């Protein structure tokens, strides 16, 4: 998952970082690495603590979700501190780059192996293979897959998805 995440960061980071004259060229790669690291560590922390609401907010690309705001602020603070990027530039970069990358994680058009970024694979990668079915079902509900409104994602929901 980390490789897929970094590919997304590089894809969107080219226009946001490399072509941004306010980001010194010598820091382009480091800034993109920091974006990927911040996103991954945040997702991992939320997964390890079982915070499916935060993971759902991030993977749905909800810009104003508290978890997304936290990731954006953390990334901006890190690049200001580590690379001396102007605070306003860092906030602007964070506000555009982080949501783009997050939204792309489950929606990678043209991905030759789309199952590599499936929800179970993401959770497994984040938790070292310890993502339980309850966490997956809870997260599926947060992502809008709970079609019958019972608080979990199960065969009844799958049936409703298939027969609509």
C-alpha cells in the first residue's frame, strides 16, 4: 500500500510541488515523501486504534473531517519545520495535495491491479494483517456500504447493491 500511496503522491505532487516555484527544487522529493509519510502514519495510527470514523473520513476524501484536517495540518507543520517552507505556502499545498491523494486511494482509474488498493488490503497493510472483520464491517458502514442501515456490512447489503 505504501508504494501505491507514494505513486499517488508523485502523480499529484508533480503539479502541486515540482511545478510550484514557492517550493525550492532541492526539497521537491523530500516534500512529497513527507506527504506520503504523514498520510500513511496517520492512517496507520487510526487503524491501530480502531478509529474507523477517521479512516472512513480520510478514504472518503472528506476535506473538513477532523481526521483530514489533522493530516493536512500535520503535513503543513512538518514541511514548515523541516524545510523552511513559508507557512502560507505550506497550508495551501496541504489543502490541495492531501485531499487529492486521499480521494485517489480507493479510486485509481487505470490501475492494472485494482484489488491492490481494496479496503481489506489497505486495512491489512495498515495493521500488519490484524484488521478484524468487525473493523472492516464498521469501516464499510462509514463508507456508505451499509445499505440496510443496520450498522454493519454483510450479505444483506451486498444483495441490495447487486439488485438495485
